[in-house]
C-alpha cells in the first residue's frame, strides 16, 4: 500500500500519496508552549508532537488551512524549507511570502493546484470553511478546507476531504454536491470556543458534517492538544456510534500510520470504531513508511 496518513498531532498529518509527500497544518510546538491565536489570545499545548520537524521526510508541498499558531507555528516558520510550495488562503500566502516562503500559493475557493504528471498527479482544491459565525469569523483569519485528489493515468485513485477549522455552515453542502464520493474525511474537531462562541466542530456538529458529506472513512484530529479544545474525542465517538456511523471512524494514535485504500466507489462497513490504529506489530498498518 503506497497511500497512508501519519498523525503527528493537532491537525498536523503527513500524507503519503504515491510518490508525493504532503504535510498539513505544521504544528511542532512542545507541551507547555503557547500557540498564538491573534488579538492577544493564545493557548497552551498539552501534548508533544509525535514527530520532530527535523524528522520529516522530503516534502512536495505543505497545506495550511489558516494562519493560527496551532496550524503554522514559529517552529514551522523558522525550520521548514522556505522553497516548498505552501498551499493556503490568499491571506496566509501574503504573510508567508513576507516570511520568506516565496513559493506560497493562495487559492480562492474552488481553485486548484496540482503537482505531478499524467502518470500520477495530486490535485488540491480549496473548499469552503468558516471559523465561527459571521459576527465572529471576520475577527479570525480566513480558513479553507481542502479536497486532495490522487489520480493515476487520469483516473481518481483516492479523494480526501480535510475540513480545516470550521463550524457547520450551509456552504459546506456544496462540497458534497461538487465532489460526490469522498473516500476519507480528516475532521478538525475540538469544539473550540472563544468567548463562549463555537469556532470549530464539536462532537454534534462533527457528526452532522459526516452525515452531510457521507465520507467512506473519518479520521478525527485537532481534539485534545490545546487547552481551548472543549469537546473530547470520546464525545465524537459516542455521537458517531449513536447515529450508526461508528464503523467509518479510524482513530489514529499520535505517531501512528493508517493505510488509505484506493477508491472503490462504495462505503466500507466492516471496520470497528473501537480500535485505535497505530503501528502495532502484527497489524496491517505496522511498518508502513511515512
């Protein structure tokens, strides 16, 4: 299997898509350090990243949903290769270029960026996300979700939806309408609140979004790494099971790698939500290279 997801922590994952390597929302702060959230706000990290930035393999691109310190931190700013394409919002692109990331690419909603050739290609398409209700989200940096397609010989091999930090808003329905079958949803959860107002998916909204989009599998991320997260993973698992969606969940332990099977055009139904997938010897995920 040459497609996999390694969970580093927060919303940071390493996607292995054939010959390509994509890093999402790089956050390598250590336990006890604070991530800056703007407007004088910050949050203290409660976990360690499973992989250090110096342990990453060579990368083809970085996907950044928005410029909050728990999605692109000062370690990433200082130590990532400044020549890498960073696919993000136009707002974040401008700041990243000022920081020396001259290959940063800002996508408007529904715009795409590609890497590869006719034999094997990865396409990243910006999709809607909104970091809170309209009255509040204007005070927060613009956010995008991403559809990541792996294509081989012009045929789709895998489609991933990365939600970004969003709440459940009507425009998310257009993702389903435009893209149809989604093989994997990487769900940014946590139920983050600012002044009591929800600004990321909590357990109920996260499950509502699964029902709306209908992905074959769901990998939850962004749920316990910072002290602003209020909705634990267990609440999401309970909601998913209660609605008969538990078999779609893949909980990946920090540092764990889960294989991403190719598109089949049908929904899986044989797995259980009660297993935490890591790199345990004897499992089909053991030994997969990142």
